[in-house]
């Protein structure tokens, strides 16, 4: 593979598996220093990504804003800069809306929406106050959020997840509006039905699995590497004039 991300420092949250793990491996293989943030040390990912991968055990679900700010400060102290942030970490809780608990609602919003905002805020504050002046004139800070098909649709029995992913889409656009002039690109990817742990219950339900496959024009579930490719594009210089965009990678689902 090419070394197009040589000398770049990329943070990936939720890097222990699925989309985050695939993105971390992809960036490392293309020369980036990858900071993988996850609740547990992703030994399998680290083994495949190699020495460029640096794991930081960190629970975004229980972290306070000062905790997140301290995390960013520690990364900057160790690596000197941040070139890209991939806000991938997320959870889903399933229950009928009339039975959905306050705990589940708060857990989902905290990890899927609150943590990406405050992590992005801390990184952007460093860039605007310090990092941009030290960067090369054409360098840009790249923020990539992971949205969802449920940034556009309502889903079934996932009210908190749908609300959080609608929020991510809105946040992506709002931050792009405010920060584009600061040489910051804020974009998001809306994955379709990807074979990850979050979608295992759907794939293991024969009827629901078939319903999903019947609607996907490409007729198969996506692979995490499909999303990793889109993330790499949005971090590369090829996307320098893309800002505030929600990029669908869904096998044609939304076009159906």
C-alpha cells in the first residue's frame, strides 16, 4: 500500500473492532501513527496494524469533559500534533419506545453524541489556538464522524440511536459552517448495513436479515473495510474541498 499518510497522527475511537479497527489498520498500513481509543486493549488490531498503532484504554461512556481534554493533551504531549480525528465509537440499545429506559437513553447519547462533540471540541481548540500556526500552509485538520442510515431514517425500536445519529449529522454541518475558515474539514460517513457486532442481532434474525438484503441493491452486507476506505478518502488531500457532507456508503440502500 502507499504511504499517503506518512507522518500523520490519526485518532480513531472505538478502535477495538469493526469499522474502527478496520480504519486503524488501514491508516497504519499507509504510514500514519494511529492512536486507537477503546475501552479495552485491541490486541488483534494491534497485531495487524503493527508498531504504528498505539492503544489508549479509555471509556468514553464514563469520561467527563475534563477527562476528554486531558486525553487530548496527553496525545499532543506524546505525539506533538493531531492531523485527523475519527469519531467512530458508538453503541446501540434496542427496545420499544414505550419501554425504553432512561439509563439506555443516556448511555447511547453520552457515547454516540456527547463524546464526539467534546473530543472534537478539544482537538479543534488545540488546532485553532496552536496547531494551525505550526502546520504547513496547505495542511488541514480532518474530522470524520460516523453517522448512520438512521441519520435520515427512524429505524425500529432504536429511538436513542436514531436521535444520536440525527444529532451527529446536524453537528457535522454546524461545525463545518463554523470551522471551515480555520482550515478544518468536518464530514461524516453514513454506513449502510455493515457486518459488525452492532448488527449481529439483525443478521441472526432470518426474517429481518432477508428483509434487509432484499432492499440493498448490491444484495449483500457491507464489510468494515468498505467504510475504512471512505474514511481514508475524507482524511486525504483529495477531500480538501469537501466540508459538512454526509457521505452514504450503503450499497445503494438510500437510493432504493
